């Protein structure tokens, strides 16, 4: 059997292979899904494998796995890699703590709490606030919804749903709210999807009108989800205006900042979440704008009693020492819980809050590079707006679905498409803060060169339109 030291030597060797591969082939060779098992030996067998052979298989897997950290990956709401965060995550794997008790996690508890405390201070949540690290943004939204539900009807935790609750979110919000409504016993049909304005922001006047209508029909307005960075356009709902309404009707206000909530780290961009201190809960994903490895999601709650009321369950076999404040399992969804705090803390500790600001600001700078380029080239049509790191456009009226698929299949660049109202477009996400201006300009260059070589793409669209 191998020992950990030699495994780590192997690890370093494989990482060298990966880094080299990322430089040589920023877009991995694509394996068709139906040929996958023929292309790489993924089979699990009864017999052991010697390290040399294992190394070969692992190399094959590394080389053909989609590269999300390279300068040609723009497909997702994450991308790139902050080295210090990787360091922290590797240490978390070695330590292998579980975050439920101080007894088992020790200083790691303090690390998690420090991130939560600093984040709460940054958004002006006050001394009663607290938070936790759920498994991701969807789970953060779920925890927020459960707290909002229980705040409206505490009895619901014991007896189940007895009130006709309804919840509100914009048409442009993330789909997790719909799933969560079903998990939380509220039901998908009891979500009110509020229309968005021409820039993708929830319309507060429509929200209030819907609440008034629901009240007059005997429903119980329970929860409003506002979004800081919508999934397609990267739009920011107007929190202050929405908070005027939620305060008036006593409804829980959650701000889903999974995508762009990290603007709280930037003096230049935190105005986009103005009024955040008036929300009841707020979540952000450090694995999106802040470049930490997946997943690293933080939910903050203005009044910590809600976290306790909704998520603590006494378990004498587990909570034997150290008091509740350091036994984080009292306020988490899971029992055993991965240490997602150390990677973010290692990054934050090393670059400081000023460094996190730079990471955020760089993404908006890259977005401006892309916006300028699109605005000064008449072959492009722009669909997105300022103050967003989602740059939405079409090129030469080529069908964006066809274009993105062709770029991916030819290993040119990995970028996705999205829709808003009746338009579908390419969505370039400038979230990789390691990228430079040159990398964004290079994206347009490789796209244009590709289209030049494939004139049928332009023709195909014209044929479809004709
Ligand atoms: C990514 C995203 C989520 C979901 O976060 P996961 O960590 O992927 O579960 C929720 N809301 C918004 C606005 C997002 O962009």
C-alpha cells in the first residue's frame, strides 16, 4: 500500500502535467459523451493497479477534463484559480475536519467565524448577526427560505404547513428558488414571479401590487428573494426599494448574492447592493467572484436566533463540550460538514481585504474591455448593461446557440449563451480575475477568426431567417 508522502509526490507530478496542459491546450480535447468509456479506461476492477499504471490513467483523465481555470474558459459563473485559496483547500483536505464541533474542528471554527463576523460587519448587519457555510448558493437560498417560513409561522416546524404562504422572486432569479419552494413545503405554484424591467431588475411596484392582491385573497406573503447579480444579465435588484416593501408588510427579505454579492468587498461597486443592511439574510459564493475552489458559499443572517430556531436540533451524542457558539453544527444544515472556510480564509489572509477588492474590480475592468470592444465594432450587437460582468452579445447575427456549440466542438473557446425576454445571445462572463485585457481581446480575435473560417455559420443563420 502506498503512503501519503509518495502519493503527494505523485500529486505534484500530476499537477505539473495539468498546469502544462492548461497552457498548451486551454480548451481540452472534447470526448463525445457516447464515446467516453471507449476513450478513457474508467472501469473499476477487482485487481489492484500499480502506481505507474494509475498515473497513466489519472493523466488521461486530467488531460481530457474540461479546463475551467484557463484564459479561454468563459462559460460559467466561476473560472480561474486563486493560488492561495487552492493552498488552503489542499490543507483542508489533509486536515479533514468536520465543522460541527469545536472538539473536532478547533481553530477551524474560529476561522469560519472570523469570515462570518467580518462579512457581517462589512454589510452593516450588527451585533446579533451570524451565519454559516452551506454547500452552495442553492442551499444558502434554501436555508434562507426555511428561516423566512419559520419566522412567519414558528408552529410550522412542529406541525407542518398550515398557512397559505406565498413567496416572491423575479422572473430573472436563479431556478433554485423554485426547487426550494417545493422542498420547503410551500409549493412551486405558490411562487409569484415578479416581472423585471428592461435591464433585468425586479420591478418593486409590481411586487407591492402582487402582495396587496395576495393579501386580499387571503394568502400569507412570507418571503421575498432579491438578486445581486442575476444569472443571465448580472443585474442587481434595487434592495432599498424592495426593503421599503418587505418592512411595510413584514416579509422576510433575502438577497441572493451567489453570483455578484462579493461586490461588498469593493468600495467602488458595493453601491450595487445599497440597502443590504435592511435585508434579513444575504448569501454570496466565494467560489464565483472570489475565485476560491468550489464550493464556498456563505449565508449571513441579521438576527442569529433565526438560524438557531430553524436549524438546531439537540443531539447529546454530538454536542458534549465547548458551548453552542463554537459548535457550528447547531446552526448548519448538515451534520458532517466539509471545511469550506479555510480556503477562503487563506486567500483573504494573504491578499487582505484590499486584495479581495482588486479581484472584484478586475472583473468589472475586464467587462469594460469587452463592452468597449463590442460597442466599437459594428458586427456586434450588445444586450447587456454597465455594472455587470456578464457581457451578452451576438456577432454577425449568427445564431448564438450554434456559434457557442461550434466554438466548443472545435476547441476554440468555451462560452455559453443565455436569453432575456425574446433575445438569445452569447454570454461572456469576465469572472476570471487572473485574465488580463489581452485575454479578453484574444477571445474576440479567436471568435472572429473561427467565423472567418466557417462562413457557413453566417449563411446558416440567414437561411433560417429567410
Ligand atoms: C450560482 C447561483 C446560485 C446557485 O449557487 P450554487 O452554488 O451553484 O448552488 C444561486 N443564485 C444565483 C444568482 C447564482 O448565480
